[in-house]
C-alpha cells in the first residue's frame, strides 16, 4: 500500500474553502495535471506564497472545517498532482473528506490540542503516518507522536485505492 | 423507536452496510453538469468502463458556462453532450433548454419525496425542499453513481430547526437562511441533516423552501430537508397526476415520509422569525451575517440577481416590485440571470423582463456563470457585488472581488441606491 507522509505545509487558519484551494476559473481544465500550478492561489493567509511554500511538501496541516464550500474534487486533485497525500486538520467538510478517501488519500482529524503541539514543533516538520497503527510521528526542532482513528469504511477505501476500485469489486 | 424522514429514506434505499457507521444507498437520480462530470466520463472511458447504470435515472445539463466562452468550456460541453447521446440519456438539457441545474431539475418534476439524489455540485441539498435526501458529492462519487447507481454516506444525525412567528414585509427565505447560518456557523451542521419544520416553512412556497435548503451546505450540512405536504403535491401535480386520484391522496401518501413524533434528533432549535430584519453578509464566510441596517451605505459596483439560490420566478417578481418605475444608480452594473428558460419566459409574459430592462439591467441567458466567477459578470480586483447567490468566499465572483449575499429585494434596492440599503424603504 501507498506510503503517507512527507514534509509539512502548515496552513494556520480555520474554514479554508475549496475556492481558495483551487478557484472555479480553473475548473475548465479537463486533466488533473493541468491544475498543478494553481494550488491555493486564492488562499487568504498572511505570509503564505504558494509559489514558494508548496514545493516538496507531502502533508498539509490546518485547523477546523478544512475544505468547506464547493464539492469540487479538483481541490483534492490539485493536492495529489502537487504530491501532497495527506491533510491533517481538526475537522473537515464532509464532501472534501469523502473526496480525499475516495481518491485513496488521507484526511486525518486530530484534536485541537494535538494540532497546537504540531504547529509548535518548530523548524521544518516532517511527518510519517502509520495507517495500520493509527500513529503519526512528527519531527521538527522537537519530536511528537499522535494517535488517530479513521472511520473503518474510509480506511477500507484508502486501502482499496479509492471508492471506484472498492465499488467496482463489490457492487 | 421513531425515525426521522432521512432515516426512513435511508432504510428504503439501503444497498449495503459496510460498517455500522456507514451505508451504501441505491440512488433514484444522478444529476450531472459540464464542470464536474467530464473528468468522470473520460476516467470511465480510460478504464474501459464507459457505461451508465440507468440512462433514465441520469439527468444532465450544461449550465455553468453556457454558451461556451472558450475552447476549454466548449470541450467540457462537448464531452457531456457526446456522452449523453451515446448513452441515450433523454433528460439532457443543452442551449435553448438549459438552466441552472437546481432550478431546472425540480421544474421538470425529477425530484420526488423520499428520493435519493446526488450531483457533483454542493448545492444539490436544494432538492431536500421536496422531502428528498439530496447531497452534493465529488467527481469520484458521481462516477460510481453513474456506473453503479450507488453512493456511500455516513449514517446521518439530524438537527431539527423549528421556524415560528411571522415574516415581516420585506423579509424572505434568504434572510431566514442567512440568519440560521450565522447562528449555526459554517460548520455547525457538518455531517448533519437539517430538517426545517414549523409554521413558517409550512407557509412557504416550494421556491422559498428551495432557497432555504439550498444554503444548508453553507452551515456544512449534508442536506436540508422539508416535510413533503400539500404545497409539494401542488408543485409536482403536473408530473404525478396519473399516479394519484387527487391532491389529497398525494398529500396523504407523502406523509409516509414524515418524521415520527418520537424520532430522535441530535439537536432541536427554534427561531421566531417575527423580529427578523433583512440580512446581509460581510467578510468572506457565509456565517458572517449582519442586519442590513448595519451595512447601510456600503457602495456597490455590481448587482447580480440569479443563481440556484434566488433565480426563480418569485425572486424576479420580488426584485421587479422594487425596480418598477425606477432606474438603477449610474454607479451600478445590474445583471439579471433568470435561472431557467421557463422562469425567463414567465418573466417575459408578466412584464418583469421589461421592468428590469427599463431600470437599466442587463438580462443574460440562464447560467451559473457569475456566481462562481466563471463567466457573465466576473468582478475586477476590489469591486463589490451585491448578490443573491450563496457564497461570499474570497475570489468567488472574481479575483480580488468582494461579495455581499442578500435577498433579491435587498439586491434590487442596492441597485437603485448604488449602495447597500434596507429594501423595506422601497416597498
């Protein structure tokens, strides 16, 4: 199975919506790859520069209600084509969370206190996710470990490589 | 133990229960538009799985950018059109017959009480107004829906919102839902279904109920839902008259979906709407809502009346009531997009289009276009739009633009005044 983890892109704000992740004007693209340069183009977050901050990252860490708004799966694909495989947040909007797992990617919820610790690790943080054990190891200037639970069905989707593969076998 | 309406719908559509928390539902309607469906189609083709589970249960429309504005949007339309023809999807709506999906499909009678409905569009929750479970999904869910006629959901928790009192003149469904979103916040209903009940809902038309349910997603809800009643039966009558002897029989039949008196709700809220005044959003989140009187004087560059929230005939009538014998401010660009050809045609017959034109509005064809900054009224950097749409996110109607959400009455008043103002002054 796919490995989950990588260097962390911290987006320290709640309610980041899918219009910010990928503006609607790019929804006219008919391939996922074409979305790649436009990631987080309209994100309202002081000091953030997508051109500088996204490259080389594998994990996004954010706050509450991540991915709210439009149902566009383009918001998941634009992460995928930028090699981001996991988003960790306090909570997710339902459709975004489902889209992540449907694509075989990980949307992990952690309590606010754990996120505070994660945001406070300092330096360049790298994360390794052990899906089977439900553990996250994070290493920046300091190290920390977190446990998480994934809805059992979502875990099955991720392990199957997504909803289409799962559904085609079963229904 | 009693069941809620959504629990009844889920029980009647259960295909599988992969875990105690999740359910796979059989779908009655899978709706498609040209923005989120083409990638599902090309993916199915590339996997050698270019099939549909039932062409009669699939409804498709080109609505987001129509007529096509460039080669890319023309290609999206072509992919959807070719696919609909290839699979003999009868209910496909192209130029001349197309309109905003969540206004068009109800008009065609496609949504019935007790149905399960998905679409690759977050405002699919609109159709809960008919007592259906209707949810927005991503492209992969849509793809599986097209192929297998199923979709996965977590078992729903329900929140019941009881609306009591009487709406004052100049205060409409849009004001009610903006106020509710403010109270719930943008994730106050995540993974929940909002059941709207009470005398205010019972007195609402289907158009108003659709406005109410349309914005349930802005509080994070999976679906907004109303209990189907005589108003629902009257709206659907042209489509169901062969199935029922009378409206009374249909209305009674619909009651089988009503939540039981002992159904369990996670949360029950009650709002008395009597004191509610017209509402408006500020900022970049739909829960950032104020009384319009607190935003008096905010200048606007553009006024947009349309969308799946407020582009229906009642909305146009309400706005026209303010615009009649008035001219819009020279500072303002006014844009009206009737949501469907039927709405457009009815507005022509009633003289409403003439009122908009004489007031100085531009009238466009039915399309989603400007609401999400794709076409037909995109804002420039720093411009402000008074809009009857559903999202005020940063960049939503154009990069650097600012959107204030409000009712059609308030939007018409802003067009006349050139700034945000209390629409009750113009009635």
